[in-house]
C-alpha cells in the first residue's frame, strides 16, 4: 500500500505542474472566438452561451453542466454513450452460456481465463517470469538474434515492424510492408524537444515500468537502469525515424512507395539479418517489399550491434513488462490502472466486465464480431444506412459537377471515382472463419499469455498465406473491419465507405429519430466518410484504390491552395495554454467534416419543410463531449480529428444555410464572411 501511495503521489505531481488556468477555472477564450467547451470544468453556470456566438455551447451547455465522466474513463459524450451501449451488448454476449459454436467456445474459454480471478491470482506473476528471465539472460548479439528467431518465446520485440497490407500501387495484391517500430513517446520529435504530451507519455511508461519491473523481481537499482537504457535505445531509434509532422505532408503517401526485391532489401539492411528475421517472425519471403522509411532500415546495422545489446535487452524488458499489466493477477492489473488513471486525470476504476471485454476483444475480434452480428444486427438498420448512402452519393455527384474551380478533365475523374465507390454497410453477408484457432482454457492449465501467443501465431499464419495473393476488394475483411466498433471509415485502398453496426445507437442513430435528426447525425457521418475520398490523402488514390495522379496540374494546385487555407485557419485555434494546434494534422478530417456537411445540406435543400433547427441541433449533439485535461493534451498532440467543439462550430460557420437560418451576421461569433471561409469543397 505504501508503494501504491508513493506511485500515485508521483503521478499526481505531474498534474500539479499543469497551470491552473489551463485546467479551466477561468473560462478564458484563448483564440478570441470560442471557448474550448470540451475540457471538463471549462464551462460554468456563468459562462455565456449565445446561439449566434457559440452554437455548440448553446446547444450543449445544460448537458455539459450535468455531464460526469464515468469511472475509469477519460471522456464523456454522445460517441462515448454509443461506446457504452456497444460494450454492454458485448458483455452480455460474454456471459451468455446459451451461445454455441466454435466462435462462442473460443470467446467463453478466453472470458473464463480473463474473469476467473481466483485462477489468475493463484498463478500470480509466474506466467511472466520465464519471459522476463529469458530476456534478461541475453548477453550478446548472438544470443539476442537467437532469442528473436525462437518462435517459442512469447514476446519478441523487433527493431522494425513487419506487416502485410494491400500494395499502394497495385491494390490487387497483398505485399509485405517493412516499417519503423512504435516509439514509447509516439513521435520522434519528442526526443529532441519534449512537449507536455511527451512528458505525460514518459511519466506513464516510466511509472508503469517501475511498478512492473519491481513486481517481477528486479531491484530498485536494476529497474532504474533498465528504464534509462530502454529510453536510450528508443532515442537511438528515433534519430532515424521521421517525425509525425511528415505524415501530414502532401507527398506523404508517395514517400512510402519504396519497393525492394528480397536481394535488394538484404543489401539495404547491410549486416542486419532482415530476411531471416522476417521468416523467424512467421512471414514468408514474397516477391517484393514496400519499405516505408528506407533510411531507417539502412541504419539498422549501426543500431543492431554488440555494443547496443544491453540497451536493446532493456528496451525489450520494459516493453514486455508494460505489455503484461492486464495479463497477470488482480493486484498487477489494478495497480497498473491506478498509475495510468492518476497520470491521465481519470477518477475511479473501470469495471471488471469492461476489463474482461477489452482483453477478449483484443484477442478475438472476429469471433466476437460474429456473435454481435447474429445478436444485434437487423435488416432495417442496413436498409436505413443504404438509403442515406444512396442519397448522399447522388448529391455528392451533383456537388462535384457544380464545383467551379475544377476543370472538366479532373471533374470527370472525380465523378468516375465516386461512381466506383464500394459500399460496406452494417454487416457482412458471410461471417469470418476462425475455426483453425484453439487454445487451452483454465480447466486445461492455460493462461492469458499462452492464449495471446496462440492468437498471434494464428494471425501471422493468415497474413503469411496472403502474401502475393489477389485481394478480393468486394470481400468484407472482418479482421481489418470489425462491425462491432463505434466507427465508420473510408478505405482509399479499395475506394470503399464502411459503416459499422457498432456506431448505430444513441445520438448517432436510432430508428425513432426524425429524418432531420438522422441526417444531422449518421447522415453527416456518412457524408464525412465519402468525403475522405477527396481529402488531401484520398485525392492521391484513384477509383481502383491505387496511388495515382488523376488531377491536372492546375486543378491539383488549386486544391492544395484551398487545403492550405483551411490548415492555416485551424493553426490559429488555441484550445488551452501550451496547445500546439496543427492545422496540417487535422486537415483531412476537417475537409471531410465540411464536405460531408455540404453534401447533406444538398439533400436537405431538396426536402419540403425541412426542419433545419432539428438538423443543426442534432449535429451539435452528436459531437458534444467532456474530457480530462491530460487526455485532451495527448489528443491534440496526436489525433487527426479536430476537437469536438471545433467539429461543431468551425464546420457550421462555413455554410450559408446555417448562417441564414439563424440570422447570424457580421460581429457574431458564428459568422465567417464568405471570403474568409475555408471549406475545400
């Protein structure tokens, strides 16, 4: 208990460094336009909320004042309510012993491993001890390589990522992609100049690592040395990894198009045994490889050296220890959660049911998806969504036909891309088959770590078998597209819109909503996703999902100029002190918000007696939220979506329909002069 209190006090010290004004007591509108209403506590009874000045706050103020972030969570809001509904349904499936078949058997067996605390507590941390002991015994480059080659080792952390994906140039083929490893501070720029988000990430990993390593038997001195060495190795990797900001450059996707034959890849990697490492991982050697950052692979021989073995050993030790926080006994799980919650400003604890669901979903997404589809998906949901998609595509076509800054050649290509859009709505016709997977349950002496290893081997085998094979673009790939998730997405690599069943509840969609409310919620989500085909990323992919330049030079320059104007506008927002808001980072999502809204407003214009007030209010309700300050610091640093209050206000201020309906004029906070508007489409 004393150790726990010390850890919590240390974590809380991080929060004490945050300026009080940033935590929201003063209601300061830092950007001169809209208060960041997303931060819990920023809005009080005395905060002015006029419709014409701050529409999002006007609609949502009463909810904000009453909203409480649930125990164990970082935020509350409409989307979070939908997530809660989905979780409750999935938890019911975990506990439903009447379900039969292989999917149900896998789910119930894993749930038993997760939820039987008597069994897990009896095992304690013993399942982790051989893993840590084996890593700690590595004392040479030869021993390190042997460890990474050995398939019997449950946790092997490579200094690179090996994955299988659709080829960006030839989207009809699966190809092996070689990428850079995930950094503990997320962004390589953090290792040169650490931001507040970087400090939070460091505190989280340092404190979780300290607790876990000592729980696994390391001394205080050895623990400190492991953490120091782990971050030293991470820093060494970061020197050769491009910063996150480059991901938002116009040429980012084309920068990934670096193809190598097996022989060329070996030559690029120099003395680093990259092909042997690939096969040891379980992937076969394909005809070619796509290497996202060739300079990083070329640097591996100077990173993977005898001299650096102690650093990499400790790097793997820390990663392994942190990764097992949810796989051992109850003491480990709860104390790790308390550390994380203190740093991220979370109160209370997540329920044991939520914890169990997270573990099961992480390992068995497709079997759980199959059970959800059978229990909760309806033909009516699917038809409603298909109808809205059909209307949206039709009016999107009209929008593309009427855009005055596109030339005829590019316009024809854009419409051709829209006409070839693939639609995946709510659930697949055929369920995914995981009949080849099995693992031991508690009555067979199994453990969560062993089950995790079995799933990993199963998935790697599936991926390996797909290398160099043909992609079925019309197949609903549940491994990559589970429908039991609160999400919708556009996939540029097969030019598809994907609306998942998990998002269809609450303020996003229900069958009792009025037509206007449906359009203001799920309708704008659908319009948003279609618009991703024409944002600064989607614009680089053609109708077949290949990276291809289908623009004339003049039209592409005009498109980029409009996108730059939007990014510059978002650069000016300051949601809280020290926030480094990046318009380039949120550019694609902001483009899609605005283009999606435009397409839905086009539908509304065709409807007699359309209730615009209900429509706009539902849109504002859709994106309401309250979040902890530390959570929003990390969100702004990394997430490509604008903050929720901006998704409401910055989007609606672009449109005459909104401005005219409410009589908004110059001088009002929600007014943007036509010449100052930044909607790209």
